[in-house]
């Protein structure tokens, strides 16, 4: 009996493809795509469309939407709503580049921008958005002078290479390949390392070194709106990027708290910019809640928020696939850059092309005897096992050692997985014996093999299931596959 989790709302379309650009700011990507972009978004990778069942299956997942492409891809014209499109980046340590103090993206190959505070007096709110010292400068890393203490809030909230320059450059490269023009994003980065959502939201208690994120956002948006008007440019906010969740690992109200943050931002930003359309929220899952491997509330909430609020909140995916720093909690610079490129790809689909987008995520699970079938929404077929990533559960929870990240448990405990196999857009899990239907769940990349922070390790929350997205990052030149989200599903 199938256990359907939700009905898909809107189509998910194959990501637009732009190969890695060169020093000319993306002309190589643009030129390489001259003959392949007659239908914006069509894949140039033959392997990505070779699955005979991919077209029909994607069309079904999309609720029947689709264009002339055989795989259900809708042709779109890129849209640039403003001359300068704002991106708000908030969260905790991974949003501000912790453990990546040696920055690499120190030049701006396009026209992307950030606010320079100059010699403005900016310590704690209220800030003066009309200060003549404020100006716009090219977006490079680090975003501002790096913090030397902890905790430390805006403007001294930056600890290293953030995802934002890589994100901006990827958006620009995709737009240039599609439209042969400039797409300028202006990035506001206000996150606070180590702080829960109660410190970065509208009701935060402000101290000298905590609670500045929300007020700093409105300050920068006001300043940027003023500077844009003075320059004869239009400005609005295109997306809110939330890289967060570790501190709230056990917060059972986390999804509601994020929705409130999103709601407040939409109301208060629109009051400044005058924009009428909702600003989408983009979030990635945290795989490394510090200390306790049993606290997964925010991990699952970061997936479910996209399910429960389609079109408004988008789970971009997990972070287990990125290279971690030696503390296995934070990323290295290239990891932050790859994260930024994934944010960019999904931002481009949603904001620039106007496509609804969903990650590689389950749509339901069913059981027949000792066989469980998990159906997936697949951004770019076919599904693939990624053997470069380590296989989890080889030393603990070994009943799942052959699961490649899948975990099955019933009322009596962990169920031994005999094999897992990809069948079209589904994964078939064969158990060693027939499980008890009571309390039967299938999970993916949820259970660690020990306590502490284990990001990127075989003992951490990790899996090997991905799609075949052919995009290569502009800055990193790395593949931008979509990896399966961490999830928990009941099975009937």
C-alpha cells in the first residue's frame, strides 16, 4: 500500500546548463551553448536524457507540466526584474565561512556587488542607511573584515569564505549563457556563528555582539535601495538564503520558526523596496548537529519546509556531499563555493527562469513482503549511486551496511537490508526478512554511527544516491549533482 507524502505542486524542470566559464567572465560558457540553447533549460548532456522512462516519469511528477522537450522541459526566457537583484544570506557559522579563513574568490569576473561600510559608524542597531560613507563595491571574499572573536555579530560577523561570491558568479554565468547579458546580484550577509534562530530573527535580543542579523538586513536593504535610486538603477530582493540549523537540532518548532522568519522578512523588505511578489526562501539541510547524534528536528524540518510550503520555501538539498574542514562541522573554502553554486543553480531556476524546483526527494514508499519501494522526484534522470562518497554504517548500525544510506526500522528495531537497487525513478530495498508493519519507517542519511560532529565521514549522516545533473560549477569546475535529502518516511 503506497504511502504518498504530498501531491507535487507545479513542475520541476531540468536545470539550465552552462559549462564552466573562463577569465572572460563566462563567454566560453555562452559560446559553447550557442547551438544548444534554442530551448532554454534543455540538457546538453546525452547521458542525462538516455533513460527511456525519464520523460514520462518527470512529466508525471510535474503534474503534467512541460514544454516541447521530450523530457518535459519547459522553454523559458530568463527574466531580470531589477537592475540589481538583492540576495539576503543569513544563518549561523556555515553562512559566514567558519573554518575557511584562507579565501580564494578575491576577484569579481562579472558585475556583482556588495555594500561597503567605508568609515561609517556601524556597531549595534539602529544603523544609518543614509550615511554618505556607504557605497557599492565589487563582490569578493571576504565579504568584510573577518571577525577575531566569538561570538561576533554584524558587521564583524564574517569568519572566512562565504557561499555568496560563488553563488553570484554562477548566476551571472548561467544568465550570460542564456541571455548574453549581465545579471547583477547584490549580496547582504548577516548570519551569526553559533546562534540559533531566536538570535537571527526579528525578535532577537540585541547586545553588543549578538542579535544584529535581522536589523542589519533591513539596514543594508534600505541603503542599497537608496544607492540604487541615486545611480538610476532598480533594486529588489530576489531570494533569502538560510544556512542554519545546527544549534536548533532539537528544536521541534524549527519549521514554524523558519516560516515566521520568512514571513517577517517578506513584509519588512517589501515595505522598503516596494516589491509586490513574495521573496522565496532557499535552505539546505544541516548534517552535523553538534554533539548528539539523536537530535534531527531541524535536519528533517529543513526538508519538510519545502514540502509544506511549495513555491515559497525550497530545500536546495543536503550538505553531506561537500568537503568538510578537519572539525567535520564546517566546510573548507571549496565546500562553501560548491554550496554557493548549488544555491545559484536553484535560484536561477526559481527566480530567473520562473520554474518551480524540488530537490531529489521521496514522493512516497510502499511495501510488498520484504521489499520496500521508495519513489523519488528526480531533478535530472537517471538516478545514480555515487561510489566516490563513503558508504555509511560499515562499523555501526551494520544492519544497514548494504543500504547506501537507507535505513529501515520497525517496532522491533533495525531491519537488515540485503540489497538496494535503482529502478527508474525509484529505489527498491530488499530486506533479509519481512518486517513488522507496526511502526515501519524508511529513512535516508539520518543516523550517525557515533556521537559528535562527523560531516562528510562514513560514520556521519551521509548517503550515495544522486541524480545526473550535468552542470559544472563556474568557480569550482565541480559537478553539481543533486544528492538525495535526508528524510524519514512511514511505510504501510
